[in-house]
C-alpha cells in the first residue's frame, strides 16, 4: 500500500509528507479535513505546524485521500498502535535495545531476538518494529523489564541478518 501512496503523491512532496505523518502516528482520515487519533480530532493547523507545512496543504491531502477509494479505505481504518514505553524507560527502570538489520525483509529476526532475550530470563515489556515501507532505516526496538547484560548483547549481534545492536542507556 505504501508504494501506492508514494505513487499517488509523487508530484506533491509536501502532501506525501503529510500522508507519511498520518501513517506513522496511526492517525485516520475520517473525511475531507478530518484527521483523528482514535476518536480525538487532530487540528489541521497543529499537524501542519509540526510538519512545517501550511494547514491548507494538510486539508488538501485529506481531500486527495478521500477522492481515491483505495486510499480512503486504507486511511479511514488506520488506528494508533499505542504508547511507546521507550521515552519513559528510565522512570520505569527498563532497558531498551535497538536492532538494526542488514535486510529488513529477512524473516525470523524478531522471533530470534525475542527468543534469545527470553532465554536469558529477561521479561520483554514491549516490541516495536518499524515498517520498511515507511521508515528510511527501519529498526526493531525491544523494551525489557531489566537492562540487558553484555552477554545477551554479544549473542544478539551474532544473529544472522543483524547489522548492529545499540543499547540505550
């Protein structure tokens, strides 16, 4: 679907930027000029300000989306995935490990990473995997109840397809 969105907005980089922000945040387009996060309406001006784009461009993007039945169906059904615990990890005492992969299309990396962490007896609180179609350099973030010891980091680095392991402190 992302390829269709990029193609649809290929002549308007500003509108593509708006569409990308809507997808990244899990906002939905409920009609021309109506962007929502769950059931909370997002002011067009607020989104425009955050993206450094005029609110009229944001509105025009929603109008374009609503004029195309495939895009309208897609954007109408988007929902936010929920809160990320990454920003509050220090408050909660959690650890965060970021996994960069050689090829985001490699199957089984999430399974191998989570199995390895669980195998060390460390509870996983959240897994966030960025979509290769939306993010330029997608990554996998695993938020754990306790920070990971060095031995786990070394093991994660050895998983086939893992390019880099980053520990957030």
